[in-house]
C-alpha cells in the first residue's frame, strides 16, 4: 500500500513510522484494520486557550471508524485505556491508533481490540493533557521525517503487524488497483525465487 | 496506582517511563511485583573518586526486596545477568528493575524471575561501569521528563506489564485505599459500558 | 563472546547495540547464527555520485554468509523484505542483520529465516535509498557510542536473542577459547549459587 502511495506522490507513502501493533498481538499475526479516521486532537492541560468539546470524545466514535489520537510530544501520560476500548468496541469501531501512549495492555488483548501506539504509560491524562477537538486535521511527525503528514477526518487508515498507513480518500481506488497488481506480481516472484531463479532478473521481468 | 499518586501530588505519579517488563514475559501477562527498593548506584569505571563498596552488591539483597539498579546514561554495557538473577532468587528478592541494560534474556525467563529494564546489552560492565554505593537515593529521568524522580532505599516499587511505579512509604496506605475505591468504580464502569451506556455520563456519575 | 572481545581490546566488545532479533522469534529463544559477513552499503537515492552495482546484491549472497545491510540514518524506508529472505534462504545464507528497517514480519517468521534489525518500515526503498557497494567495510554507530565500529567483509557475525556481535577473523580462535573457559566457569558458578553460596566470593574464586 505504501509503495503504491509513493508512486502516487504521497509524502512518505503515508507511512506513520514509530506506531506499532500492541493488540491483539505485539507486531505479529494476521490482524488488519481498515476504515475512515475519526481524529482526536489533544493539547497540554495547561493550554487554556484551546477549545474544549462539550461531550467526551469516546461517545462520538462512529461505527466502522478507526480512532486516531494525536497526543502532544514530550508528555508522559497515557491518553487511552481499557475502559475506552470497551466503549469503542460496543460502538463498532475497527480499532485505535494512538500517536502517543496507552495503558491496560492485558485488557485490550482480552477484548481482542486492535490497538497501535507509540508506547506505554501507566499515568492517566489528568493534569497532563486533555481533549481539545474532534474530527479536525492532525499532524504526524516521526523522528526520521522532515515534513509532517496530515491525518484528516475520513482519511482511510490501514494498520497491521507491519505498521500504519494513511490513504487520502481520492486515491483509495487507484491505490487498491496498484496493490492487487503488485500482490499478483509478488506471488509470481515468490514462486520463481523458490524455484531458484535469480532475484534481479525476476523482478526486472515481472515488475516491468 | 499512578493516578492515586498524581492525586497525592507525587511528581509524574511516581511513574518510571521507559522501563518495561522483559521477564517472565515481554510487556504482557499477570506477573506483578511489590516490595521495598534495594537501590544500587553505578558510576563510570573511569570515575576514580566515587566510593567502592567492600562486598559485591548482589550478596546484600534483602529478602522480599525489589532491586533497583541505576546505570549512568550514554553507556553501552549491561549491569545485570542470569547469574545475578540466580543469586537474587535464592536470597528471596521479588525481582529487579534496571534503569539500564541487562543480558541473558532466556535465563531470566527460565528462572521465572521478574525483570524490568531500559533494554539489552551483551557486553559485561568490566571497563565500562562499576558499583559505587548501595542503599542510597538514586535519580531517574526519562526522555519526556524535565525533573528527576528520586528512588530512595525502602520506597515501595510496584511493577507489572503496564510499567513501573515508585511509592513513598508514607503514602502507601492512602494510595492503596484510593486504588481500591477506583478498582470498584472501574468494575462498575465496565459493566455499564458493556451494557451500552455512554462513557462520559458514566464516569461523571461513578467517579463523582 | 563480547566479554572475550573486550578482554582482547576490541572496541565495545564488537557489540552492535540497538540491533535486535525479530525472526524466528522476538528477542527470545535459542536461535543463533554465526558466519562471515556479506556487507551491503546503501546510500541516499539522491546521492548520484556514489557507484551503483551492476547486479542486484541479493543474487550475490554467498552460502553460509550472514548478510549485513548498512542503511543511512534519518531515512524512513525499509531495505529488506520477505522476497529477499526467500532468495537468501535458497542461496544458503545463515540470516540477515539490518542496520536499518525491514518489512513483512510474518513472512520472515513463516520462512524461519533469522532476521535482526533496528526496526520496521512498510515503505520500500524506491525514491529513498539504493544499494551502492557490495563487500566493502561499513561503519556502525549506536546512540551510546562515540566511535564507529567497522564491519568488514568476512568478519564473523554472531547473533542471538541477546544481540549481535562482530568478531575480527584473527581473533576468532582466541575468542572461542576464552568463551569455552568462561562457559565452564559460569556453569560451576551457577551450581554454587543454587547451593546458596555467595556471589562475590564465588566469582572471585572461579573467575580467578
């Protein structure tokens, strides 16, 4: 998918480096989620100027969505926990992607609720960060990037053991077509390699 | 626990971010340790002014303690290995928390000895770091913190798959009481959420 | 091994900190690889001055070798994937060590092909990095090192759940001898510790 997006000139192929699978398994297995992003923008608790939503963001999660939480850098707390996964699952969400920290690792696995994150924290958000806006564009920057990637509400998020990718809606169809072609090519390439054919000439021939 | 400590004004809720469970399992499962800290302060081998203990620190580990090792930053070696876990287990320690690196991952798991650390290293401490003092206050600083957390000898350490927390002894009773109350609330909250009740109103009602 | 190399004055004991086992298991288990390094030097795609090999490096992998890939820092792409492991396995390689990123985690595990790396990336190398030279010396620098370690073609690489070590060929025999002696000592030490003997006096006596 990311390769197709690179071909389609999407910066960094829409790949969100540094976010990895924690549930249902740790960076392994066949679990995969795909759905439109429901974005949540968090700010420092000390930021009194940023707006505050009228209701808790967890109750606004749409069916089939992938929740995307953006937590400020250089903060120590978690912004997601087991009770939130419980509610999100009842509401029919596909899973949650956290550009930040979460807690209750065993609880998410017990729920079999897909969860991707930067890492762990035991500490709740109280006194550290708070929700500011729901369904607004949020930026993503990994340590190896020079330019931010923007995650817009409704962008498609695909996430599995290999990582998390964001796909702009106008490119979804083209992207899927490129991926199907490539999957077919990879399958044939694998057969050739298992039969002892050389790598360079095989991909030169099959990837044209 | 960390939430209770935040309420009790302990900086960062006593949470030691960046230390995670490596044994008996990797960041998963029900293993939990709780006990008074036996602290060990390490310095660079090149530091000839810092004191040197008369005996090896491993032989001074008290029964039921949680060992806490503080290794200088920007060093490449391990300060703990399988033979040390073997001795610590014989002496009745609950487990070891290493603000630094360890080796012999399989050996600790085979012993079923709880181990939490910053990470791995194959290289022994010889020529890199050495023990300087036992049962002295040691500082902890994670990459997201501005102020250090001090771990004092006798502070209570609680560690599980979600991370490591330090609890000052005068707060233990109050902290446990807050936690029991919160566990009760979380249990009720979970029941409400599973029954389809909204998150915001439920926590507003139950957490009062 | 690294301890023996420290004794033999090899910088950092030849230990490549930050590279860890992803396949066949994640930082656990008895898998171990040992073989001469087949090195691959990658450069930024934008580097038009660096040379380009005539053929794809994967087809030059020698039997019994350990592949060592050096990817530039501050890049976001992967330089290794499942199809490459498929070809490398057919050619009889012991495994691959990547100072950089890879993808297709499940595929490598399914192949049972040993893989060690800095981390993951979904994005292919196209437009980001490219192969420049095969079987040339490549440098390694971890975040805790001041001086680089050089990996030369033909250096021996040993890698297991505890990490990756590079051994200069002239030291292999001496190193193995020191390791056998030390293994014997560690076995005796373990027996003493299990019998309740103290750590300090035991290692003082047995390690002489």
